[in-house]
C-alpha cells in the first residue's frame, strides 16, 4: 500500500483540505495527479487497484475516492459498490474512457458524485474536489448548529448565537423577573411575539394565561370590546355579555401586537388601565380590577407616531418603560447557519434524513438581505425542502426572487470558458470560487482590514477567514480594490 503525504500538515478546519484516496493502475497518471493534489493542500493516499484501495478504506475514512474503472483484482465499479456499504459518506469520482461513460452515468444514478472522461485536465478534477470541500465545510457548520440547537432548553424559542441575539436573550432573562411594562420593537418577521412569549414563560407568571391580541387586525369599532369586554346590548350585535382580553389575562400577561395601530379612543382606556389597573367594559359603569403584565410590540417608530399626533405621548411613556429591540436578520449574519439547521429540522418529515445544502444555494442564502427577516428565511427553507424532495437543496429549489436578486447583484466578472454552442457559460466551481473571493475581499475592506470584525460579520471563525484569505491570495491591495469597486457601483 502506497501513501503520498503533502509536506504541509492537514488542517481539519481548512475547508479546502480533503483526505483523498486515488486509485489507478497507471503509475505515471497516479503519481502526477497525486503531486497536483498534494500541491493543492490535500492529503493523498495511492492505490493501484480496487483491492488495495479497500484495504485502505477499512483502516480509515476518506472524504473522496478518485478511481479508474478498469483495474486488476477489483475494478472501479465494484470498488464504488463496496464503498457505498463500507463508507457511505465518502464521495466517489470515477475516471473512465469514452466507451465506458454509460457505466459511469449508471454509477452516478446509484450515488457516485461525478465522473471524468480520460484524458482530462487536472483543473477539471480540482473543480469537483473544490465543490466536495465546500459541501464538507458547510456540513460541518450545520452539524455544529445542530449540536447548539440540541442543547437548547424547550422554552428557548429564539434561535441565534450571534452577539446581538445573545444580548436580546440576556435582556429577556433580566426583564422577565419584573412586572415592568415592556415594548418590543423590530421589523416585521424578526420574532417579536417569540420575545413576548419568552418574557412570560421565564417570569413568575408562567403558569397563568398568556393572551395575545393584534391591534391592527380588528375594526376600530370592535377593538375596545375585544380589549375590555362588553355587556349584553352594549352595541348592535352584542347579544350576550363577554369578557375581554384584559379579563382573560388576569394574573398573567397580555401581549398587544402592533400597538401603534391602536385607535385613539382605545388608547385613552389603555392608559387608564396601565395607570390604575382598572377598566369598565362597554355598556357598564362597573370598575373591574385586574393584575395583568402588559407587553407591547410594534414594527413602527412610536416616537414618530407621537410627533404625527397618531399616538398619545403619555401612553408612549407608559408602554415604553423598558424597550427590547430585536435586530433584523441582516444585522446578525452569523445566525444563518443555526437558523437553517433549525428550519431544516422543522420542515423535514419525521424519520427522514435532513437534506444537505449545495454551496451555490448556500451562497444565495447568505447573500440575500432578508427584508422579511426570519419569517422570510423560514418560508425560503420550507420552499426548498418541499421542492428538493428530500435530496440536496440546490439553487433552483429556492424561491425565484432570491435567485433573481443574486443574479442581478453579481459582484464581479468571471472569466468565460468557450464551450461549443454554450457561449457565455461559466464553469460552476470557478463561478462559486470567484464569487466567494470577491465577497471576502469586499467584507475585509468594509471592516477596514480588521479580520476579527470581518469574521464576526461573516459568521465564521477568524481562523477559517484567515485560511480562506490565504487560499485565495487576498491581501490589502485586493481589499482596497474591492472597496473602490463597491464605491463606484454605489455612485453609478
């Protein structure tokens, strides 16, 4: 058994480094490919036939096996079938002659990763291995996210490990122990109701009711009746007495969603409840006293509403004793991985393996600005899970709007490879690498060269960022050029 080890020790954290088993009975081809793969940073083990290769496989796990078809003792197709049994996570690339392409295609239907027709350029093999490396790196991130999610307590509903979300959760833990009236602010889709639920679930009122009302979803003439209840005959259609939300929440928490939409008349009554703890149902003069903690939420700027005369200033100060601002998803990109894992688990049918996400689809997910925040992200993952049918999530499985925007915002030109009949088509691996290189340079430039700040914004470790910058040869000059290009784009 022959092993060729590149002189640079393999760094498990480097996404481009793979453990590769190269199998071919042609010694010159085997050794020339091994040298090229080793120079690219991979650790390469050599075998001259399928039987020798299986001896290696039984001793250790490989990320990828690159194998010829026709070999003595055990051919490449038999080796592939054995690998499916012995090492199902290993990706297999088959090298074949023109007359054997049909066999290679059949192997791909059975799970082989890809095939190459001899003779081929070394770069063609490198592109396929780059894709495998990107998938492995992404899978490691998702596995880490899965581990983080498995350690979360059932009541921890907010998903995120980024510094902004950790600050929100810490504030929730503190505020939940008081009865202070709380305002939750944030864009639509950021999870404001989840914050309100966590405030209740972590408070001494957790065993009492949690009642929700959307102030913007009811007609103006019904909102007071919903909040404070009414007597029989209080208005047309009031055929019997009914308790309102305040009464239903007695002892617990009342969540007033979209409080900025509350009509002026209801604002006056709400102010009185907050001041005195009492109210009168519609059609009644009887004072009802309740013990309710009020939590409100809005996606609007309440201070602006006060200036416009659409929200009472005295009520503003009553509902905004403590404010919890929930950050938009674009301000916490480090949470994309754990959110993806969370929603993959949520939308994948019970008993089925979670689908993987291709590097191209992942590039779209990480570059989209998510104006609809976590709600939009959730819908995108559900859309992709359904369309992928349980297989790998590719770019075409994502909502059209996401793919269209990435195409419009393509960051940099990519060298075009001339393919007969397919003018202007870019090799997929080259396109992905060019996109990532340009984006990394732009982020480092925007962070003024501060690697720690850039890594946090990208949601990766500083070591991973350093390895990526090194692999792409990105230096200060590249970052400055990217910044200048971005400035020109903004001006145009």
